[in-house]
């Protein structure tokens, strides 16, 4: 990373995800209107990236290009001053086929999109399949569209997968990792494991060939946030990962998470990256 940005930390706001519903926290945004409003509030609070999922009328995760398009257009038209980076999921519905998972990316060409670099079991919910063919097709598609992959790594094996696809030319360096800590059946969210994930990426990809961010689910959230800031990484927060702000306390909004992240970054002596600074840090085209 450019020396000018070594003191900068990017905040990503993951505002809804595919799982939590209103019964888990009434403040989880569900509709395109609610999601767009939350994205703007998070941007105002200091987020440089918005990670977007969509929900159907029953609140279930859905890969619906119409809803993605409507949400993106609402952000752009209702809030023309908002220059936040849009990062769209490709894994918002475990039942969607490979074509449906990337249809909205082909149409809307967001600056970033998720790239889940391996398959795993979702505890009690089913299989999360990311086949070699899908990962190769997806990586080449993103290159063609100039969409930056956010490589979501739920365990060290997914970092190894990314290294393999870099060698094959499916992924281009510098890549950007999102270390997903504490997810069901993924690597647990501890400092020891976060250090291991970063060191694995340095060994397999090369320390100058990637940037990284992380988040912690549930009780690991704060440890992962403090750890990432201290170790030079960026952070992701939001109701996709946690509907509780603290033990026994429901989050009032996604912006509340961003505001806390901003305080942590600044109190550590670092600075929150603006969207344009994040674009330079991540080599977005």
C-alpha cells in the first residue's frame, strides 16, 4: 500500500445481509428504500464502502437484479452527494444458481462485488457452494467488467484458493481480502486466528500484493475491530454481522456501528478513509 495511506482505515457498512430479520432487530433495513437510507446514514457517519444484500417481501435473502438496481438508483438520485463505494454481494441466496448470482453485476457493474473463495457448510442451514467453475468464471467476469473482487475468506483454505487463482490469472493483484471471523463453521474470531489469517495471506500471496479488512460475528466483533485497526487492516461493521450493539442491547441503526468504528480508529491514532481515498487504497478503476 502507498505510504500515504498507511495510517488510513476503511470502514465498510454491511447493512442487512441475508439472515437477520425484523423479529431479530426491528431496525434491520429490508426494502430498497430502507437500505438506501441506511447506506446514506452510514456514509455520513464515515463509511467508505456499502456492502449490499437484497431481501424479498418476506425478508429472505434474494438475488434480484431489480431490487439491486432500485437500491443503487435510490442512493444516486435521492442522495446525489453520496460518493460511497457500492459493493454488491454475489451470495445473497444459497439456493440461487451461478447465473443468477452474477446477473446484477453484469447489468449494474458496481465498483466492487463479493467473491467467496471456497465452499463450506452453513451451520444448521445448508451448503454454501462456490465451485471451481463458478470462481473461475466469476473472476474473469469481474476483470472484464472492471469490478473489484472482495475476496471473502472464511478460513485459511480460501486464502490458498485465492493464491491459486492469482497464479492462473483469474484474480489480479493487488487483491482485497475480507477476513470473515466467527461465522458458523468458519474460523473462530480470535486474535490468534486473525494474525494467522494475515500471515497466511502474506506467505501465499505476498505482503505487498493484497489489502485486507475483517469483521467479527457476535461476541468476537469488538476484538476483531480492535485487532484489525492495530494490525493495519480495515474493518466491516453492520447488521449483516451483528444485530446487537453490545451484550443485551439491540443496535439502534447501522450508523451507530459506523460511528463506534470511527471512534475506535481515531482513538488509536489513525484516520478514517474517505471513499476516494479508499478507491486509491484498493486500486479501483
